[in-house]
C-alpha cells in the first residue's frame, strides 16, 4: 500500500531554538541529515544535498521558513529526467515546545502528484520512512550534546 504521506515525530530534550538551529543551519545539517548541504534556509533558496549513505544527490527548493516553528522545501533526485513538477516531493518540519523540550514533526508528502510507478512510490515510502527515523534520532542525539 502506498501512503499519502510519511509522518514522523520525536520529542527532543532541548529548547525549540536549539532544535531550530540544528534543523536549518547547513553546518549543523551535515551532522544529522546529509553529507553535503548546498542551500540556505531562506524562502525561494535553491540548491542541493547529497547523502553519504546512498551517494544520491537531490535538488532542493526552500518554500517556507518561519523561525523557529516551520521549515518546508521541495526536493527531487538530481538524476531524474522527468519534469520537476511531476517528480518533486514536499517536506515540512514543524516544531513546538512540549514537556520542557521540543516536539519535532516531519511530514513528507506529494505521492499523489509524482509521475512514478506504484513500485517506485512504495520503495520510496519504505526507504524514506526508515531514513526519517534514522535522521531524527541523529538530530535528537546532536541536540543532547
């Protein structure tokens, strides 16, 4: 079954401002998200990132930055030759204070808009579902330092 979206959330024992910094600053993002970050957390910014685990590169377009509560972008694999409007997914991070820490939620959506086979969508959902768990766990560990 192909989901409408991938949702993950985590409680981090750190203030919202600390989590926001780790979430959005490229020098911090390389410690928990991707090996290379080449974009700024600024609305309309474009760039890319590369993951060390897969070696895959992604084109990124930042959509919204509302410090310290919301950060969204669209991304798509660099090597995908199909039109961007039919291959990009939407990622939204939201942060809120909770229990003396920060509740961080990520939602990756756009399955209904991509021009992929059901097999591609299912593989993507499985890979990214596991990936978000790993990334958020790494972010939480970094915030605890």
